[in-house]
C-alpha cells in the first residue's frame, strides 16, 4: 500500500487507525468472552444453590428420622427400632452436611470471577506492548 507521498511505506495515520481498529475489536471480543464466562459461572452457582436446597431438604428428613428415632427409642425401651432409626438419621445428616459443604465452597467469589478473561486480557496487553515496542 502506498503512502500519501507515493512512497512504498504506510502512513502514520493509517498505522494508528489500524491499531485503534485492532484494539477496538480486541476489546469487543474480550467483553464477549467475559460475558460468556460470567454466564457459565452463574450457571455453576445456580447448581451449587440447588445442592444447598437439596441439603436442606435432606436435613429436614434427617430431623424427622431423628425425631422418630427418639420417639421409638423412648416408647419401645427395647431400643432396637430406635437405634435403627438413629443410624439412618445420622447417615442422612452426614449426607446433608457433605452437600452443604460442597455447595458453599462452590459459591466462593473467587470461583465466580472471570479468570480466563483476565488472563487473556493480560496476555493481549503484553502482546500489544511487544508489537508496538518493536516498531
């Protein structure tokens, strides 16, 4: 491409215009990537919330079973049926605890941040810096 004076070089205005166009396109692409990544992280958070709700439901069942175990243990005094219900209640309680722990750990803010996009932006900035420092 010829410059305004008819030489074989590219004009500084054209270089600046092309650079601004490339940077604008890069920013648009990074914003689209950030939106997609945040959307994916929100979906993961929704699944984690679902696990917490499931844990609450199972915890309520565990409380019912534990209450039944106490009643059965007190009424029977033979303790056989009550201990069985107690064991089942403890197992449900352990499952609820594990689900709640997993759900809350998945909801930490660090797991929701768009980390891949941040890494891409850093890499792109470094590439731009190297490209325009070489000219």
